[in-house]
């Protein structure tokens, strides 16, 4: 399977997870705007630095929820860099991300993702990442990239 085919297959499964999570939980699910889908190596590195600099990352004069750490991975270390991860979240009402959804809502989505062969971030040992789902073979693509056999946009 080519890289392009793998990404296409993954995105189709993500859509299935989103729709099944809606049917199961009664809440609409969406990909987190800006950071929840593909991230270039450069963007990933910027988010990594932002998460570790301890500054007012959105430059609004206050340290607040918008300044929370988005990633613990540097450029090239995230499945988002290979278009093989998505962060999906429930909506409490149209357009309103529900970060404080009960654990059961997140676990329902995670179980659906796992049923479809994806890896759910709610089971990560080092970092609980409830919105995160990824393709289990993303590291194979990372290895090809490191070997110079895969060029990323």
C-alpha cells in the first residue's frame, strides 16, 4: 500500500469513528481546528517549542487555557506529521468544543476507534490524550521519512 493509500484509508476510518461516536454518545464529534489534523514538521516543532517555553503562547497578556500544551512531540516525532493522526472532540452544542465531557464520552469514542484498528491516546502510558486517535503503522512511515524514502509536504 502506498503512503497516499494509507492516508486515504485512515481518513475514511476516522470518518467512521466520528459518525459511530455520534450515534453512540449522541454528541457530534469534530476534528480540533488548527492543530487536530495534519501538522507540517515546522508547525510541529513550533508547537513543541511553545509547549516548553513557559511563555504567554497566544500573546494575549495572560496564561490561560489557550496556552495549554498541545504536544510533547517535536517535528517528525508525531503521527500528525505523517497525516496519520487526528484529535477529535465532542461538541456540547453546535460549534462548542466540550473539553470537559465526562470520561465515559471519551471512552466511548476511544473504544470505537480501537474497534476499527486505530490507537487511542486515552491508553497512552506517558500522556493521557483522550481526543487523539492514530494509525498503528504511522512509525513505518516515520522510518521511511528518516531514511529519505518519504518526502512530506
